C-alpha cells in the first residue's frame, strides 16, 4: 500500500521532481514518512497512541550511531 501511495504521489508531482537534487534520498524519505503516517493511522484506529511511532529513532541518527560503533569496533 505504501509503495503504491508513493508512486502515485511522485506521479502527481512529476513536474516538480526536476528541482530535487537527490531523487533517491527524496524517495526514501517520502517512503519513510508514508510508512510512519500509515502506522500512526493504524495505532490511532486501534486505540493506541501515535506517540509510540513519534518516539522512533531518526534513521539518520541510527546510521550515524552505527558508523560510530563501526569506527570503534572495526
């Protein structure tokens, strides 16, 4: 579902995609945001709070932490 939503959103905004320098990063960030939105909707629908999803670590921060750990323990 999320992938189809992403493709549709990109298609609808295809005229604006020329100004984006890093299309891969844009697509991945868009997919992440769509997935978070879908999870929030499911959590809210199930009676749970969306704070659980909001407190998820930032993917960029996770990568930086992994790089730091890799530098410490090669």
